[in-house]
C-alpha cells in the first residue's frame, strides 16, 4: 500500500496488518481498526474479548484462525469508511486471502461483507448466508459467512442472538470439513 495516496494517512501512523495462524483454515475479516490501532493487531481490546468468547462458544480456538481488516488503519471516528478507502486497500486484503488460503472466511460487518463479496446488497440480505469468494489466483472458491462485527454487538447486545445463529452455521460448516 502506498501510504502517500491514502486519504486518512495523517490520522493514523500505524497499519494493522493481520494476526494469527498463517496456516489457518478460518480467516476472520473485520472492517477497520479502532482499539486495534494502539495494539497493532486486528480485533483488540473489548472487541477481541467478545470475539474470543464467540469463538470459544463454538469450540474454535483462536490459535486456529487468522484475523485482518479490510482497511488496515484507523479511520477518523467522525468519518465513515468511504469506497475510495476500501478500493485502495482491497488488493492488499485479497492478497492476504490468497496467501492464507483458508477454507472459510468469516466476514464481520457490512463493510467487510460488501468489500470481499463485491456486493452492494444490504447487510441484512448478506448476513446469515453462505457465499463464495473467488480469486483468479486461487484454484478453488472459499466459503464465506457474513455476521455482525463484535464492536456492533457491544453497542447493540440484543443482536447477539442473531450472531449466535451465524456462529452455529459456522460451527456446522467446520464440523462438515
């Protein structure tokens, strides 16, 4: 990523690349770092604690996953992530997917879902469904599941019941493989 071309590069001087098992079969992709920017890893702080609980609930040890974000730097909290930000970072996250080559991608939040699935559909139309990710540099498609981002669930805890349904779908797919 050429940081000279990034719209918000002066807001954050740290880039959060990815974290976890580079041979993981599960790749979790979020939106952009918040607390993560201070820790230099995706899904940190309260978000990480909730994500760990979510994974533990389906007997998935976090040492078997890889985590990253669509946009790897902090966006000003008063600004929305814009399409230009996503487009500039998309080749980077796509290359990460190719390198990790997971069996399953868990897309957390609407920005991750729309970016990776190249979709303009509303989040509610994408969530709780299996989708396919394909890259010209991969021999096979990768199964993708869309669910809520842990940060959203912290803000809106009533939605956790729906995220739990998604996690059960993930657990079933993992058990099938």
